[in-house]
C-alpha cells in the first residue's frame, strides 16, 4: 500500500487538474462526435516530431544495413523500449483493457501468457538471433540450408503473420478516430497508411525504432497516469485496489464472476493450446525478431529482452487496473453511455481505456491518450510494414529471385517499393475488416506465428540433424495446419462465417499445429539421406561455433 | 568462417564448458518458466474456484489476482537472473575463448 501512498500527491495534482477541466462544463455529453481539439493538437505535435526524426534518420540511412537494422547501433536499453513499444500495440492497450472491462480477470490471463514468452525468447533465441542473423529471421533459418526454398518459406510465413497483425492494428486505428477525432474511418485509415509509408521509406529502421521508443515512453507515462488516476477515483481516494474491486463487483453485470477466471479458458486442452500460442507466438513475430539485428552484439540483445520484459510486465499490470477502473467509472455513467455498443459504452469495449482517460483527466488527458493511441498504431504498423518489406526485398527479391546477386542500393529500392505496396494493402485491409474484437484477432496471428515461424527458427539453431527437407516439410505443415485449423475453428467458422458448429473445437490450434510442425521437421530430417543432408549436418558445427561465441557475427556499424 | 578457426574453437575445452553450461542453464530456466506458467493456466482450467476464492475473509480481492501479478513479476525476475549469470560466467568464458584462438 505504501507505493500507492507515495504516488498519492502526484495523483492528487493530476486529479485536481482533471476535475477543474471537467467543472468547466459538461463538454463530453454535448460534443460526442465533435472534433477533439486537444487530441488533434497533440497528435499533430507527435506527427511533426516523428517526421522530424524521419528527416534526421533519412540523412543517416545510406546502406542496406542502415535501412534494415538502423546500422546496428541501437543500445540494449533503447531496443528494450522499442521492443516493448512493438508489443504494447493498440491491441494490447485498447484490447486488453477492454477485455478486462468486459470480463474482468480473464484479461489478465491473456497478459500473463503474452509476457511469459519473453524469458523463453531470452534463454533460447535472443543472443543466437543476433549472432547468426543479419536483417531478417530468414537469415538464421536459411543459414546452412538451401537458400531458395528456405527463404521462400520463411518470407511467406513472415508475410502471413504481418498481414494478419496489420488487420488488427488498422481496425484499431479506424475505431479510435471514429470516437475521438470526429474524422471518418476511411480517412483515418488512409492517414495512417500514408504516414507509415513516409516513416519507413525515408527513415528506414532508424526512424521506425525512434518513433517506437518515443511512443513507448508516451504510452507508459499516459497509462501510468490513467491507471493511478482511475484507481484513486474508483477507490474513493483511498488508492486501495480492494475498494475498487468492491465497487466494480457492485456495478458490473457479471457481479463477483469478474474477480476470477471465467469463460476464456474452458478445457485443459484449450488452455494448453492458448498458452503455447501466446508464449511461442511472440518468438515468431517477424517485426519483433528483426529488432534483435539492430543492436551491436549478443550482450545488448539479451539486455533488450530484460528491459522489454520489465516494461511490458509493468504495462500489463496497468491495463488490468485500467480495466477495473473503467468498470467502476464508466458503467452507468451517462456521459460515456451508448446502449447500442458492446459493453454499453461509447465506441464499444475497445474504447474503455480511452473513455476512462476522459473520466480521469477530462478533455486534456483524453486528447493526450487519443494522440498516444494513434501514435501507437502508427509506430507498430511502421514496424510491421518494415518487417514485411524486408521479407519481400531481402528474402524474396535479393535471395530468391536474384539468387543473392543484387546491388545493395537496388535491394533497398525494392524494399521501399514494397513498403508503399504494403502501406496500400494495410489501408485496404483496414477498410475491409471492422467489427472484430482486436485482441482475439491478435491471438489468431499468434497461433500462426507459433506454428509456422517459431519451430523452424528454434530447430535450425538447436537441431544439428535438421535438413532442408525436414525444415520445409515442418515449416509448410505448420503454416498450413495453423491457418486451416483457425479457419475451421470456432472464431472464424462459427462466429465470423456463421457456418454452424466448428469442425475443429479449439480457438487456438497451436498445440496441434506446433506438434505437426515439429514432427514434420524431425521426420523430414531423419528420413533425409541425400548428399545435401550430410553437408548440412557438417555445416552445423560452424554455425554452432558462431552462434555460441559470436565470432564471425555481423558487427556493429562504426558510426 | 574458416575451417581451421572452427576447428580451433571446437577443440578448446573452454568452448565445451561454455556450451554445456549455457545450454543446460538456458533449458533449465525455460523449463522453470514453463512449469510456473502452466501451473497457473492449468489451475485455471481444472480449479477455477481456487483462484476465485477471496484472498482473506470477506475480501473482494481474489487469490487469482496476486498470483497472476506474481507470474508477471517472476518472469521479469528470471530474465534478471539470466543476465546476472550470463555476465558473470558465459561472457567471461567467451572472452577467454576469443583471446586464445583469435
């Protein structure tokens, strides 16, 4: 409790500022769909600052290494914040707090699952990625194997994950703008698309990283203010979580059920499968994996995970507080009510955190959080787009199509074209998908990432007997089985397509699709008696020496 | 990397020490994380009332809340422990190997 007491004076100040604003007139109720001036001003400041960074980064982005990996000169602390920024997406911020607002405790189960993947990444792949890779995770997967088929597989899997993830982000962007800026959904999505194309094509990884770091700082401070402010208000000024929970249970339609695990996890199989998807999906996200190539060496790589885990864990605890704060402060509050929307609040449950900021700090905090949430989407979409563009230019174009005989500048040019194309695709996807809970959409992405990307990555680092054939069989089977099982599973088959009872019973097929992928790699490898397989076994020794010691690894840039 | 350098590193006893120490530590730590996480999530699957039980007599706060937060804190602590050991043991060995073979 002492922590709450120490934070008290700051919260008091903030609360007074907030209530002073609120006392200025009941603006929220009148200007529901009106233009939010503070939000737009703060958002414009953010855009101006990030474009400035992009300009600065553009001056420093000359080589391919600059473009893909920020020249390898990002420190562990900076990279940890950037990774946390990638991870604290709109889906986490809005989706998880919305999930807590709707279901209570279940939201925390998601958070825990997403967090515990990080230590595993540190123990098993972070340093290895840095020592073996150059620009994309396909560098590791193709290290000692046949280049063309392995790159094709890795790039396809990366693109599938990127596109799925993009949908969630773009939908978040559109919804947010609808509620906040009084701008049309379509315009909002187009603005996001254009801005990210600018960040990535001009500023490359350096701009993408710094946009992410700034946004992470803003989001962490904003979330801290809302969570503590909400706790203060929801606990009648006592800062006691217990008091807040009491009030939440009183007003929530599910009553005491929100304090314990609910319908999210039903059967043991379902829960094991969900856990696998959340944990190992993280280790298969191309936009996260590429961050490990931006640091100088393996020591910085593991340091980044340490900082990232700390920030993400802290952030998840805040989203939990926010969700409960929203239950107490928004439920039955006429200012935020919208009987037609999910959860009975303006904009549906995904807007719980945003509405809560208005309840806590009035229009100024609402403006700040809106701008930060929009910035979050911009930053995460930039990272995703760069990851997708790298898969296209570095893997498909340079290594598959041109067989490695390509001018560095030409490769970067292709990457920029790919960025523009992906930006346009993101806009179209944002318009096409609208009414899904974005946290679930991200969960689907994680099943595919855990089954297609993670197994081939882990096995190529640790399994000396792996061969190209095994990797291809396992990788493709993982990708296809995860995709198909998600489609015939409850979320898509029943809820989206409304085709009746699902063919496959689990929402998260990772338990099965990951098993299929690992078995495919193993069986495909041990039955491979080709000459090529023998050479690949022998090549493992040299790969392992580089992987363990970092000798021969891509060095950091001198500048 | 040249074959002779690979051979030199491979035949260095410190390299073997590094590989065996690091891989056993990494896998043990991973298993610890998995066990803790699955203990949490399987408790949710098998015994929801256990986590939904009040933390103390008459409390609204349930056992599940500090448990969930503890898993988060523990995950972070594990990464800290790994860094400690990596800095003290693995990096030292790696440096020594590099000095001897390069």
